[in-house]
C-alpha cells in the first residue's frame, strides 16, 4: 500500500468527521479505524519518574500547529529509545511520547492515466475517502517527547540525539532542557 506523504496532511487544519464516536453512534462517520502504530508510550523507569526522582528533563516541543502521523511518532520513538537504551542504564532514565493519534487520515484515491479514471471513479460526488492512517494533533508549545534522566553528564549526548531525531517529525520543533531543583 502506498502511503501519501505526510506533507499532504501535516500543516493543514484538522478535517471534520475524522474521529470515531463511541458515545453517539449516529455520529460515527468513520466505520473502520486503522490500527494504532505506536507500540509503547512510556519507557524506562516509570516508578522513579512518578516519584519525581529525575532532576534533568529534555523536551521536544512543537513550535507550530501540526498533525504528526503515528508512523513518524513511532519512527522517532524507536530511534530515540534504541540509542538511549544502549548508552544509559534503564533505571536511570524515563522517556515518553506525549501525543495520542486520535485523528483518522482519509484519502480519496484518484486514478491517473489514459482511460481508467472516467469509468471507475466518481470524482467529487462521493469524495469522503477511505481511512489511510492516524495522526496526533499538536498545538504550539505542546510537548511531543519528554526524556527525564539522572546524570547531568548525559545532557550533551541526549541533546544531540534529539537533534538527530527532529528530521523525522514534520514542522518546526525546539529542544528544551530544564533542570529541576
């Protein structure tokens, strides 16, 4: 299955009728929602993070209103987690993906070519499209990923790691380091 480029969806406004309604069945415009691609949202030492034991935090923050596909979030998450796991012991860090892909992305497939199109497709008469994937909606200033860690020595490594994960995400983001005292 060929997937449309994320650029087709990322910087546009969220379209109507793209969430599955559980409570009100007659508002259930989307009948089949694609499977969610993000396998884990919280990694590392979760109990220590909940107690507030990590004093250093790096956040990847969205600088624009953007939709990020679950495929892009999962690719960034895997990249970050694999590199962190190899260098920092599991008990000394916590990482979390802060967005959940609720939004369903639709695609009205259009044939191109000589004579195939006019016989098969209905143009814009029935242009609702089929569900193609999911995306998470991030507003300006909302955190995409958070990494909390123990040693201040790991700051330079993690900052550089976040810089190398940023090209996998659409839109402008900033990397923010804070030290909790």
